[in-house]
């Protein structure tokens, strides 16, 4: 064969090989593109799944956090309620004691009224000492009455303050129990 024909055949074979090779390369590229597209699709689905799981866990964590807050709020309500009951008992006791002191003051007043009737004019010194003693006792009871009134006012204010705290915590509990 002639060298020109041989080179033509060589170039023809080379061209055929190149065409086949480029078709193979193109086919390979198409397959790579398809694989890449499938991998990207799978990766996208995995990311979406992870995002949904994260959102679910975040919602669950928020609910858990709210439930812990509710538990604490309920424990606080129980504690405050018992404290209010204790203060109400103290208030009732203070009012009872104050009423007793009022009775003592009335008794002192009756005693003072009867002093002038009991003693005759000759026992003026004895009557004066009895009145001074009664006056001292009256002043002592009045001072104690004043302290009792202050104590009652403090207890009433404390109870009202604690009740308002309970009301605000109760509204938090009621609002969050609706979720």
C-alpha cells in the first residue's frame, strides 16, 4: 500500500477512534451528570429531612422548656398558697388578740368608772394611786393595741401582695396550658 493511503487509513481510523472516544466521553459525561444530579437530589432530600428533624426537636425542646416552667410555676403556687394560709392564720390570731385587748380596755374603763363609786372621799390617796395604776395599765394596753394594729396592717398588705404574685403566676400557667 501506498504511504498516502496508509496515512489516510490511519487518519480515518484515528478520526473514528476520536469520534468513538468523544462519544464515549460524552456518554461518560452524561452518566456523570446524571449521577451528580441524583447525588444532589439525595443530598437535598437529606438536608430537608434534617431540617424537619431539627424543627421538630426545637419545637419539642420549647415544649419541654415550657413544661419545666409550668412545673416550677405550679410548685411556686403551692408554696405561696401555703404561705398565704399561714399569714391568714396569723392575721386571724392577731385580730382575735386585738379584740381581747379591746375587751380589756372596756374592762379598764368600767373599772375607772367604778373607782369613783368604790372609794369614799376620805380615801383620796388610795383612789389616786389606783387611778394612776389603771392609767399606766391603760397606756400599756393602748400601746399594745397600736402595735397590734400595725401588725394587722402589715399582714393584710403582705397577703394582698402575695395574692397578686399568685394571680400573675396563675395567668402564666393558664396561658401556657392552652398549647
